[in-house]
């Protein structure tokens, strides 16, 4: 390759060694820059701040009703109870409303793989395959290709709402949103100057998390991260087993605690349904993972309610035994539906469980070894994974001002890394530029859209009171 010149890479502390940049790479960078400038021409950075409901904006309650039409009606009161806690929990349960709103607005058309529901509670610590604790996006139910700023807008808005939910002054939430936008922009700029494979292999381990948080909160933040890592390391398979199972006749069985955890008899039509679904999931795994899974045998089934937005969808948990009664594994098979960002008029032909799995593998630096997908009897689609493999994230209601801002830096850096893996960091970085213009615009949007969410939340509560929506009954 001609024209090789040594250029010191200062993009990231992980990669201090010089790299070689070719003439072709320089030309590609010019292409990235031109794409970013073209996006600015279509949508100036200041316009990122714009929020004005479309004249034909869909009725938020109608969107909620439509989504719930395909869910277990017995669980709708519980879903509404979780959404009714605060405007932030309502926001968590209504990704569809924001997706419709974002799609109705002008966008940059700088595409990446979206998380699709990038609020701050969908990030956290979990175990990598080599059993190190890492920090990353951890929810991909709504993952779909789309314009990068849609994820950034949902993340920044979540900090405004979470700040209010934690009882913090409104300016703290805006400051956190501003910090998230700034960190996303600066991190994306770093990734834009890295070789592709260095971006792909980069991940946020606990030491890196400490550095980011401590830069804002000092020793207090460093201690908080170490506490979180210790908590995550304790949330292993056996922590799940101790919480969700009990000994019965010398064997572990799921505790029957409906509606949150409903044990399924080992004989009967539901057990046959779950077993057949599990067989299909097993077939989706690669040969090495199948051989590993085949060393275990199913000993119990249950249905577990999870999350806020997912309440009402089916989520089966499967208890498996390996070499003996103390060698146990818990897997989850969660129903997958069409992404809220999939606004195509025609019905999708792709498998929705596969969409979730492939989106996760594309965005996450370290993914569960048991990720797979299947179609159950009757056509419902699922994806499978381990349940709670050292998974932990902070309680957003407990944030103090500096902690909220530190977490904004952390989640935004993780989101930028995920977007850089799956999109074009050069064109996104060129669009965002070197000034804080985009940062301020994202923060202004976050405040405006948080106000919109508060209005929608008030309408939701009124719908519960009037009987238009199923009451919480709790």
C-alpha cells in the first residue's frame, strides 16, 4: 500500500502506540467529512434542539392501547402500576411514543444500529465471556437501524426525567443531559480516529469505569464503582437460584409467586409449549454452545415478569441441572416483537428474536454466550440468554447531582462506542464537530421533550382514573 505515514494515535489511552495511515485512509476520511457536512446542510446542528409535536401526532393513549392489545391482559394492571410511579417510569414504558415522535421530525440520516430504547436504566455492568465485569448497553428489545441522534435524544431526555424523579433541581438534569451529549461527541471523535478493529475490540472494563466516574466525583465515585462491581459479581447464577427457587424433595424448583413468578407444572400443555420453544432456541446456537448446553437437563419452568415496557410479553425462565444438584443454570426466553422504530407499512419478514440477538452482538463489546432465538408453537418469536449474569445497574432514584452527571458521562461513552462499532464514526464525528453547538442543542431538546413526557404522563394518569385504560388494580 503506497504513501504509508506514521501518525501517533492519541484517540484513546488504551492505544498509545503509533499507527500507520494510508493515502486511501486519508481519502476515506475526506469522504466521512463530506458526509458529515452534507448532513449539516440537511439538518443544522442547532435544529437538534427542535421539538414541536406534529399536527397529526398520534394519541399517546391510543399507542399504549394498541401495544397492549397483543399482551397478556392479566398483566396489564401490573404494567400500568409500574408506569404510573413517575414520569420517568412512564417514559421507560413508552418507547413507542418517542419513536413515533422522533420519526416525525427531520433527521441527519447518519445511520447506525440503534439500541432503540437508550434510557439510562438500560445500561449497566455484566459479565463478559472471560468473566470480567464490563459496562455497556444491556437492553436490545427495540434495536433497529436508524439515525444516530435518536438514541442520543432518548438518553439525554432520560437524564432530565431521572433527575426530577430523584428529587434533584431541574438544572441538574439539564447539566447531566449536556454532559451526556458532550461525552458522546468527544468519544465519537476519538473513535473516528481509530482503526476499525481497535474500535471493535474496545470495551469498558471496571478500571475504565472508575476513571470516568472518578473524574467527576473523585474518591466517592471510585468507591461507588467498586461497590457496584462487587454487587455485580455477587449477582451470579446462584444469586438467581437463591432468589427464585426453593428446595423441594431435595431438588431446586422455582417458587410460585404469581403474577411475578408463576411456576409451570412439568407435565401439561404449557410445559410442552416451553419445551418445544426451548428446543428451537437450542438449534439456533452454534455447535460449541449446543454441546455445552446439552450437558444440562431441564428440571423446571416458570413465567417471570420483567421490566416496565416488557410487562405483558411472555418471558419464560428455565432451570437446568448439570453434573449434580449444585450445578445449575438459569436461562430466559423472552418474547420479541417488532421494534418500535420499525415503521414500515408491510409486515417484517425477519425473525424478531434474531433481530434482537444480531443487534446486540453488533453493539455490545461482550455478549452472552447463550444468545439465541426461536419461534414457539403458534408463531410467537423469542430470544434466549442467561438470566442475570453479574448484571447490575444503579438505582436512578438514589442519584445525587455529581453521581447523575458522572453516570451521564459513562452511559454516553458506552453509547458512542456501540454506535462506532455498528455505524460510521467518522461521518457522525464530522457532523457533531468540535464546538459545543450540538451538545447544547441535545440538552435543549431533552428539556423540551421531558416536558412533553410530563404532559403525556398526566394524560396517562387521567386515562387510568377515567377508566379508558385498565386501572392498576394494585
